[in-house]
C-alpha cells in the first residue's frame, strides 16, 4: 500500500488520555454505533494522515518517534492504513 491518504470528514475524533477515539458520523460510514479506539502509535499515524504524507513518509516518522525497525514499522503502517481504508476512515488522495 503506497500513496497518500487523508482523514475522512465523515469521522470525528477525540483524544482521551493516550487514546484517540474515531466515530463515523454519517450513514455512508460503516455501521452506526461503530467506534474505533486507537493506541498511541495508531493516533500518531492518524495525525500524519493529512493528505500530504505518503505511507513511506509516515513509516519514517514512526521509526523516528518509536523504537521500531523500518521493516516492522513499514509493515505495521501498511496494515493499519489498509484497515482504516477498509472502514472508510481515510480516503486516497489523487496525485
């Protein structure tokens, strides 16, 4: 998974302690009542999904911020981005 992604405006998010809570607010989003809780790493990735950073840029920032190898961070970021895309929490940005 490569490219750029941006947060879907159909999701609201709130930071509570060390977690980020995502909630879809429109009926076009996944099932009503769905709530997603992100840990510190997930919240860091979410913050970087601004439509400007590539998946590779995000991987590099995660490596800088957390104690993780580039290979592991790359795989984790790709999986997480894929999961967010599958529930339409993020949308691909055209080049």
